[in-house]
């Protein structure tokens, strides 16, 4: 006899608190995009840390802290006093983002790069040489940010030749932006770095993640899916013996009674209700084993 554990059946009253998940609602749309951005930012965290350590030739701690939503005007207006920032374009998508580094941190990094001790952190002006160095830092950061997108979509960042956002003036100032904040610490100094992206222009990511054809066309994604599925645990079952008894005989059984059984010559190994193999019962190193004989074709 084979005993099975009955699954619990959820009745209607127990379902009373379950609500439909509306993928089209603004809150869930933002949440879906934020989850994708989180994954990208974690990859960028590792790549940027290596880049800064190589550029500055010293240990660097670079960490992804958080992301938040804010209107462009509210974000840009105080930014000019706090940070050096540049706009960038994303190819092949028509969207413009911003890259900002805290002023003191940027001056510190430039001074460190040129062999200084980071003492010129409170400067208010910047030379042409330092400006070129800032652009170099920005370009390297954007290169690493672009590389972090490669497992998600085709994405290439380029510094914009001129500013188009103009501190959020005009209708574009009401646009909602996702701002990703990172912190950098080296040589006893720390500061922040922001990358911001327009939410409306990122909505395609949510739709793209759910397209079946994207999975079929992406060999790398297929490989990752297969690799993940192969690690999924699966329970194999088989019935080693069965014996039919009269109900009266079963009712008369007591401790110490013996039920004669015969081992089958071959058994079927199943995953759930699906038959996978035929096997023979054998012994190996004093352990009972199943010796696979045939694979059952579907």
C-alpha cells in the first residue's frame, strides 16, 4: 500500500483577502522597473569599483546605496551647487540621463590622480586640465554603466555635447526620474555619485522582460535558464512492492505479523506522475540501489 499526504485545499473564505495584481498600475510599473535597475546597479557597483581602483591606483570602496523617484526640476535645481554633473544620451533609445558627482569628491579624485593628497576639495573653480580629467572620469563611469546593462538589453551611454535639461525648466521638469545613488570612499575621503534616468523612457524594460520571443532569441538567456532549471531539486519515486489483501485480513493484522511480498524484476521510476525510467533493484556496497535499464521516451 502506498500512503500519500493530502494537500490542503484552499476554500473560498481563505481566498477572500487575495487581490488581483494589476501590472498596469503606476505603482507596480515603477516597482517592476526598479527591480531591473537594482540588478543593473549591483553589477555596476562591482565594475565601477574595479575601474576606480585601476585609475586611482589605490584601494576604493564603491557601494550602491539606494534609488528613489523625484521630479526632474526638484532634483536638478539644488544639484548645481552640490555637484558637477553632465547629461548623457542612451543609444539606441531616445532618452537622456544625468551623471552627477559631489563637487568635493570630484576635486579630491582629480587631485589624487595627479599625485596630490586630496587637499583641494573645497575649490570653486576648475581649470581646463581638470575639466578634461572630469570628462575622462565621467566617460569611464558611463562605459562601466553601459557594460552593466548587457545582460538586460542593448545599451550604450554617450556624454551629451550640450545640456538639454536646463535645470528642469519647462514641461520636462515635471518628468519623474529614477535616481540611483552610490558612495565612493578612498584615502580617508568619501562622497556620492548619482545616475538618474527618466522613468517614462524606461517603461519598455518591463514589457521587454516578459516577451517570450526575447528568450527564444537570446542564447545567453537560454543558457542561464537551463542552468537554473538543472539546479532545481526533484523527488523521484518508485513502488518496490505491492500486495493485495482481503479487508478482513487487514483488519486482523497486529504487531509482529508478517506479510509475504515479492520484489518485482523491474520497477518504474517517476517524477510526480511522469514515468522517467525503468530500473532493477540491486545492491551496491551493502546499499539498496536502482540500476537504470531504460529511459522512457515521451
